């Protein structure tokens, strides 16, 4: 069982930056692909970025060049650096851990609100 807790959300002006972190209670071994998802009001939850145990990354087109995902397995923590934020980035951001072999080992954090507004 892995428990995830996100930190770092808040209110930021357009063009600003935020860094989200996701700390795991259990060990984030290389067997887990870590992802950041977001859900805006009235919209479906969408994948923003992910990183495999080997360090391969994926980014949604809407955040490419602005967001960077990274992980520190020694600290059992995943980060999402968000730069050049836009109002359309406003959403609740969720951390996810998905075991690469055991599909039922899928865990979510409670979410953190990111609001981009002047």
C-alpha cells in the first residue's frame, strides 16, 4: 500500500511558477510509474505528465516546454515544476502511482488546488 500526499498548490499570477511535490509513505521503487493529473471544474481528469522508474517522461501537449516532472526515489518524492503558468492551468492536481506489472496497485493523492489568476 502506498499513500501519497501533494504539497505546493496555491494562487499564482499568469506567467508565474509553482512547484508541486508528492511524497509517498511507502517506497517508490522503480516498479512504479508516477504521474501528475489535473481536473478542472466541469472537465474530466487528464494526464499532465508522467515519469517511469527508468526516467522516461511524457507530457501533455498543453504543458510541453513549461512543466517538468522529476522523481527522487531516495526521498520517495515526485515533483512537478510548473513555469509560465496560464489561467487554463487552473485545476486540482493529483499525484498518481501505478505499478508497471500489477495493475491493481494504483494509488492517488488527495489533490492540491492550483489557481492561476491576476
